[in-house]
C-alpha cells in the first residue's frame, strides 16, 4: 500500500472520550515511548502539537497537568503506532528503530520525518498505514 493512498482516505471516526486518568497514563507512556524511539526533546514538543520545552520537561518529571483533547488524540495515535509496530515486529527493538528508518512507501522519508510535520493528520496517517500493513482493516 502506498502512503499517498492513506492520506487520501477519510479520517477515522472520532476517538471515544479519554478520561483524565487515561490521559495521565497516556502521558507517562508517551514519555517512555519517546525514550524508546530516541526522540529528542525538540521532536517530542513537535509531535505533541507544539508543546513548550518547559512543559515537556515537567512531563518527563511526571507532572502532566491538564491535557486537552488535541493532545489526547495525538497520544492515542502514537500508542496506536506503537501497537501496530509491536504486531509487525516480534523484536521490539526493530519496531523502535523502524520509526527513524527511511521507507520507500513514504518517498524515502522515515515515519518520524512525516510525523514531525506537526499535524495530527500526519500522525494519524502513519497509524492508518501501519494498520493497513498488518491487515487490521
């Protein structure tokens, strides 16, 4: 499946509401996932919708504060990407490394490069591409 096709498909139905407790768990898990992916602080801030470096530093220290709907959606998609990679790769390290590897389906760019364009739709498109690759449709 070509990546461009995924970008042309309609967006998924709206995510169900994520509770405050679930959002806090997503935040903690996102910090750990970004460590596994080798995401820099600047990349983390971009992936999380332009979060300030100061707020990201607090997140890494375990202080998450209020998490708005946009951020909850971004994190839910990131967890979907992680889940898709865990299904595709038995070795977790290969899945973590995949995020930074160039990919012909993405025009030679990595999934991370595409997600770093900063829009929720970029993160969602990577998730949908992985779902299609693993046959989850």
